[in-house]
């Protein structure tokens, strides 16, 4: 989204938009983790399979049909929105959910090509190791307002 204006639907609160594979078992577990640890409620969520997810990815220059990439759009409701993908998105989320997860930012000194290779290895095997779900996560009532689609 560098240089482009993000036009995701406005949700109350939340500065950053997490775009995740809604049928991936690993992604659903990570989503539950973020929901539980994001005490400041800085994140909102949309599945990559949703119209919102596909539109945001396309505006950011990604492939809206590819669901193997994890994205975060920082400050998604502003003209200064920035899109992070793969390992960059993971490190961004870790840095925002608070201590001790913020310590993962130290991995930012590792070259991005190495981090993204590790990310790609996990992404290739995630369905086999963590399974697939039949449909996107249905959020518990206390979390529903944090989903934009």
C-alpha cells in the first residue's frame, strides 16, 4: 500500500488490519492467539477469501486469489497505510501484541530473504500439519466487532 490509499471499510477502533487464510488451521490458531493477546485492540481482521480481503490485497499490489500469504495493513484507515506480507507481517503483529512477543522484533536483523524462506516453508506445509477447516472462523460474540467483513 506504499504510495496508495487504503480504502478498507471503517470499523470502530483498531489501527491495523490482519488478512488471514480463513480455512487454514494454523492461521485460525494464530488468529485466536492475537485476539487473546491484543489487549489494546489495535487489530481488526478479515479473511483473504472475503471481498474485503481480496480488495485490500489487490490495492496493495498482491494476488487476491493467493491465500498462502499473511498480510497486515498498518494504519489501514489512513492515507499512510502500509502493507506488510509474510515474515514482515508476522514480526509486525508480534511487535504490536506486547511483551514478551515484542522481543520477536529482534529477528528483524535477520535478512528478509532468510525470514521469508522460513515463512514459505511453513506456508507450504501448514495444511498438512495443521489441517484445514470447512469454513472461516466464526468469532465469539465478544470478538465479532473486530472483524471488518
